[in-house]
């Protein structure tokens, strides 16, 4: 989850690069549905399953997320 803080000018967001990114957030970057992120995850061997607030879901490290986005960009779909 992205930590955020409120400053004098509005909402400011920051991201801890070491923190894993959940599949729902990961799907936003390439603009894909979550099911497609899972498919690309299987194809690339990226990510791992974790139990979270939304049940079992894929989570990705920063480097894995970068590989997923590159794979999605190169996909003919």
C-alpha cells in the first residue's frame, strides 16, 4: 500500500521501493485487468502469492513489476 501524508498544499504520496506491490495496483501501470497481470506473471515467472486483506493475491517487487510492464508493452494484444 502507498503511504500518504497530508501537507499544506494537499495530498502528497510517496512509495517505499522495498514494499511489494499488490496485483490490483500493479495492473494500473500497464492499464490491464488483474487477470492479465496474473497471466504475464506466470509467463515471466515474476511475483509470488501472499495472503492479504483481499485474500490470496500476487505481489511484485519493483524489478518484477518493471519486467511485467515491459512484457505487457511487447505483447501483440
